[in-house]
C-alpha cells in the first residue's frame, strides 16, 4: 500500500516559507485533510513531506549559492571534513559525510577540477584514492564557512527561536533513523 504523508501548515507558516528572498514560492498551502470539506478545499495542492524537504533544500541551496559562488554546500562539507585531516580515502570521506559513493565521485572530480583537492592512489591499495585538501581549498573553507553560517542563521530565523534546537535535533534523528533503515534494507 502506498501513501503520502501530508502536512497541514497554518497560513502564517506558508507565507513565511514563501518570503525567503522570493526563492521559495508561496506554494505551501494549508491542507485540510478532513474528507467532509468542500471540493474547493480538497482541490488545493497538497505536498508530501518528501516534496517539502526537497523544496526546503532547493531554497537553502539557492540562498547558499547567492552568498558563496565558489562551491556548493556539499562541496563545502567535503572541504571542511578534509580540512581537519591530512587526507583520507574516498571511502572514509563517504562514511564521514554521508554522501553516497557515486555522488562523492562527481563532487571530488569537480573539486579536483577547481584545484581545491588533490586525488592520488593509495600505495597500499591501488583501488583506493587518497583525497587531500589543497592550500587553495583551505582558503575557500576559511572564506566560505562564516558566510555559510550566516546563511544557515538566516534560514533558521524562519523558525521560532525556542524551536530551532528541537527542529535541528529532530531533523538529525530523522536522518539517522532513515540511514539505519536503508542500511538494514541493503543487508537483506
């Protein structure tokens, strides 16, 4: 059986989501899930949790892209992870960042192309690559991290101050639970 988790947002939340620099369209509409309501109410667009998460990610990436032109948010995660090490295998980078292998390959390719990381074969395992951040990559991290934090703060300001920590914690829990579920499914 398939089903979509529909989200019921008050009009004030919908308008707040739509006001982020005009990037998020005011497309989140109050969903009334009671089937006894009129056809007009039932004809309004409904968005699943997956769609809302995707749209939030698109809007956040657009805000980030306006502020940081050199790298994407995921590229910055890779660079900051590498900045704290002397280099690591691509497999370790996948494990530490949560970026899947095929996506990581493309991200590393682009970072190598920009001169922000170096990739070399590991002598003890010719199948594995050692990824190291370059001096230019370190400069990008130093410049981009404070800007990225300001962008995140702007986004979090859309959520009431008393709810921000709980929101982030619940989002983290959701990701951890889904990753565990995906790993269990992969083992079957």
